[in-house]
C-alpha cells in the first residue's frame, strides 16, 4: 500500500453505522482483530461475530479471512474501532431473504444447532426451522441434522421482529409433487412394476413406485387372508405390484401385490372331486366353515356337511386354525368356489363297511353276551 493511500485511510473519518471490509489478523478467546486500513485496529467482540452463541471465534473465522463489518464505536482512548460482523451481515441478509421469500426461492443452509422444537442456522440472521417443517414425516431425533447442509425455503419473515422461519418440508413437498406428476404421466393401469415398501399401516402398505407412494390395501396384499401387513412385508422390502388405478387429480395410485403374483385359483384342478385332503379352518360362520386348502384357496363346508347328526352351531364342531380332513364335493374355478364335506371324509376314512357307527349294545343278563337293543325288543314281543 502506498504512503499516500495509507495516509488517506488514516485520516479518513469513520462513523458508527458505516460498513467496512477488513482482513482478520488475529483471534483470541474473546475477540477477533481486523485490519480495516484505518489508523486504529478493528476489534470484533465474540458476541458480535454471529447471531448464534459460539464458544470461540475460530468457529466462524480464520486468520486471513476477509470480513464485512459494521462500525459500532470509535474508541479514541483505547485506539480501537469496535466492529460488528453480526450487524453487517444482518443488513445484507434481510434484503436477500426478503427477495428469496417473494420469489419462492430454494437455497442451502448449514444447521448450526439443535434446540427444543427445531433447528437453528445462521444466514446473516438467526433462522429457525420448526421440527414440524424439517421433514415430510415425523423425525424422532433432530440431532442427526446438526452440521449438515440442507435445502430450505423462507416461509415467514419479519425483519422488524428479527423473525425468520425456514422450511425443509416445503422443499420436499415441492419435489414430491413434481415426482408425483412425473410418475402419474407415465404409469398406466394394468402395468406391473417394482416398488419399495415405505410405510405400514393397519389398512395396508405404501409403496414407492418411481418417487411417488401408492397404496396397497390389505385386501390386495395376497390371495389369502392377511391379518396385518407386517405379517408379509417390512419397510425397505422390494415388492412387485400391479397398478389398479391412477388418479392424477388427487395424486393417488392404487396398487395390488396379489394381482402381480400368480393366482392360486389358476391351479386348483389338483383338487379333484371325491378326494380327501387336509386343510385349516380359517373362518367359522353361521352357515358353515371356510377351510384353507392352500394359501389363497379356500373351500366351504356347509353346516349340513359337518356331521350325520344335527348341528346347532358350527363352532360346536370346528374352531379356527383347526386342522381337518375334508372330502372335495365340487370345484368351480370360474366362480372360485369349492364345496367340501367333513362327514363324508370321516366316512371314507372308516371305509365302506363302516359308514355308520354300530348299533348300541346292552349286556344280556341271562347269557352275559352283548345284545343289541333291537334283539331285546324282539325277545320282549315274543313273550
């Protein structure tokens, strides 16, 4: 620097509120020393370095850094100029942030701290991201975001109250909406595609198919009865699904896992009328019981086919999850119906010679041999 320029700077007049640019020459625990080309050194107290609480100046500045500051005070007695990086940054920041808000711009920030209820960042002013605006889903542990760079939008700004609310969720929502529209424009009803399980509920599972979540209702998860989605899949599983319906207006996609799988009714001719097979009682109703012969294939034992004796309630004979032997009476693969008989299966297992139980016997007191009730009645009438 020439002597003329140095003399000009040394004799220039600074006033509180002026903005000056300097170079960091030293850091200690409580302040940063800055060369601003003035007759006095510039000093930035640690409290004036950032809108956030910092423990040491080296968290935000290093020797040699160029720094924009605002003049707070010229201390002639101590021969220093007290500066504020925080105040200078705020002036520029509010104007820039107001512009981003008006134009709905997306920008990157670094998360400096995690506080109760959300995340905090320094963007020249203190920015706050409420926990509800961090993600599209609930985040249990916000500490994973500390130190990370994330994309956000300004959703609320009040410079006069030093209030700045940012949202990562708004960015994610916008990206999701774009992905939905892109996927909806390419998906067709009847398509069979691969997807990833994202979320489980009592009524089904949400599957990501190309950036958009489609619902597989629990009734569409398998050909057999499913008690809960977790019985079949877990989050992260890759599954094959068929597109049932696409609703671009509502942004909804209905999917089916069972329609993408082999229909077990396509191979039911293995069950031939007259044969006896083993099945599992799945449902007991007033008029009979549904027996699972294999996953996805059930047959009905009507109440009249439970026993040769009169049956008041099906539950008197069968209970859910019970293993039973049944005879196949008829198979209708078109209507997906199989008629079964419990009583005829029992007859077949006894053999043709013992289809009915033997007549009850009583002890003949005279002969000591077993006699049927019919024999006793005939002897009674003879006498």
